[in-house]
């Protein structure tokens, strides 16, 4: 199985499969079969296209469509053999390009110059407008429909990949949630340890302090008791410091705190702050006012961490129904650490207060915005979206869109080709009609110059039909329509005029049955 996954082995197998129709073209008994040199060239073209399909997929399409067009319309033999020989190669390379070329504009540009290049080659090789039209129609169909199918396959694979990435993201989130739960439990255990041991250590220190002042102990024992009390007190202090370090939440705001007090304390620490506060603030002890102060506190902390030295603008507007907060600072690109969890917690606090919260960088400036109502509001549900879920939804939309486009384009191509074929057939019939009256006027022995005024501008067919009667020796024959409708039961009827040395030597009616 490992050998089959090798790119070279897969290319060799693909070359063998796509080369089978070329071998058939030389081995068949059909009229117009390939010569040996055409078979060798065809196999070389298949090998070249297969080799280009990975590094240069659009060039592979160009090679394949050129080979198909030349094998179909440029050979003097009937077109069926060349059509079958190169059709699988054209379909496979267009499909491969759809899988590998992600940018639609690049693919559209590639097919545009492919169509132009192949059309120019066919025009130079055949100098036949009909052959050029067949080549352009074939290129449009063989280049567009398989490419759209390949593009749909690519987007389906992206959908599958996005689904697996979504599953992996959920697994990671579950592990993170479990780890956070363990950390919270450890923090609670640390708090319990502080409450229990701190209390017990305080009692121990109190008892030892009693020994330190006991009058019936000598000085040496009271000194030892004092050292023991100091050691226990120091241990209690160390325990409190360790537990405070384990706590994730910042210390609570002091009751009665205000935005201005927060700004003044931050300015005392060296920050440059411009404060603009309007309106009458609500009760400073209310939960919503504390949420406002919490927004300003966390925003200032965030600015100190991520934009040290930058000036911070704080604007607080107290309105009758709500309070809006805007804290902005320039994004300097510097940082002193921090994982952004404070903003996540802050967004949750504002949401629980019934407000709205936004934080992010825009235009070289980092802003924190919050709107907190003064009255209780319905709490908006927490967002359950994630980047992986958004990518999965986008991949699904692309797959549905590509499937719809592929079906619509394929249907349009079929309808368009059928309409175009009918229009071409009607045009051929209308412009190649030799009226029965003019046909009766023609007599063998007339010169071509005498016959020309009665002939239409185009012939109906170029190659002899299967029901063609024997030709006069050395004569060149032309075939004309007998009526204007190419779709009725007489559509195969033809008038044949044969000339030798510019003299009409025969005229025949071919029933076409």
C-alpha cells in the first residue's frame, strides 16, 4: 500500500489508464485509426500532461485540450477515433485543475488563454471556420464542467478537513475545561487551607503569646516563646501570600470607589490618562456602578501591560438609562505579558449586568467599549460560536455553492450546446439550399461559370455521405441542401453536382435513406 501512495507510481498508473484510448486508436479497425507515429506522439502528450498536472495544472489543461482539439478536427480522417483517444485526457486534466487550483480568478484566466491559444492553433492548422467552432465548443465544455466537478471535490475535502478540525478543537476545549475545573478546585482547596490553617495558626500564635507574657516563666523561656510566636505569625503571613497568588480573580474594588479614584491611583503609578466623565453617576455601591469601575480598572490594567508609556483616553457618559464607557490607547506592539483572560472575564461581567462589551484593535488603536444599563435588562446568552465552527459553516456553504454552480453550468452547457448545434444546423441548411427549380436548369456540359449564379454560397456537407452513388472518374463533387428545414424527415436529402475541369459532368439527387 505504501508504494501505491508514491506520486511517481500514481502518475505512472494514471498515464497507463489515460494511454489505453490512444492504444485503442491505433489497434481499432475503424476508419481513421491512428498511425503508429500518431500513437507515439499521443502517448508522449499524455505523459507530459500527467507530469504537469501537479506543478502546473493549467498548463496540463492546455496540453490536453490542444491534443484533443487537434486530434478531433485537424486530422483529415474521420473525427470519431481522435475524439475518443484524447477525450479522457482532457476530462482528467480539467478535473485535476479544479481540484488543485483554489483561486477562481486564476482558473478563469487560465481557461481564457487556453481557449485563445488552442483556437489559434486549430485556426492555423485547419483554416476551417467549422473546425474552429467545434474546437471552441469542445474546449468550453471539456474545460468548464470537469473543472467545476473537481472544484466541488476540493471543497468537499475542505469540508471534511474542517469537520475533523472542529472535532479536534472541541476535544482541546474539553481538555482545557477539565484542566480549568481542576485548577479552580485546587484554588478552592488552597482557600480552604488558608481559612482552616490560618485560623489554627492564629490560635497557636495567641497561645504562645500568652506564654511570652506569663509571669511564672523565666526570661529565657519567655524569649523562646516570643521567637515561636514570631515564627507562627510569619508562617501565617506566608500562607496568606501563597493563597493570594493562587487566586485568579483580582482583588475586589473597595466599596464606594469611583472612576475618578481609579484614574487618580493609576496616574500616581506613572500612567498618562485623559479622563472625560459626564452626567451624574449612579449609587457608587450598586452592582452596575461597580461593573463600570471594573471595566475602567481592567482596561487601564490592560493598557499598562500591552502599551506601557502610551497615553490612555477614558470617557464615561452617565445617561438616565445607561452608562457608556470608552477606553482607548495606541497599539504600540509592546507587551509585558498577559493572556487576555481579564477581558474575557470582563465581557462576562458586563453580559451578566445586561450590557454590551467590545474590545479589539482597529486603526492602530486598542479600544474597550461597554454599555451598562442602569436598570435590570434581559441577559444576552453567551456566544457559543468558535473559529472552527465558523470555518466548518463556511466550508459547508462553499460545497453547496460549488455543487449548485456545477449543476447549473453543466445544464447550461448542455442546453447551450444543443441550441448552438441546432442553430448551426439551421444556418447550414438555410445557406446551402439549391432550389429544385435551379437544379432543373442545370445541364451536364455547362461550365462552372454558367452554373455559379444558381449555386448557394455554401455547401451542405464536405465529405461524401454513406449513400453517395459512384462518382464520374476524375470528378470533384459538391453537395447542397434540397430544402430549408434541417429537422424534418427529408433532412438527409442532397443535390450532388460533379465537376471535371470546371465542366459539370454529373448531377444527382441523393435520397439519404
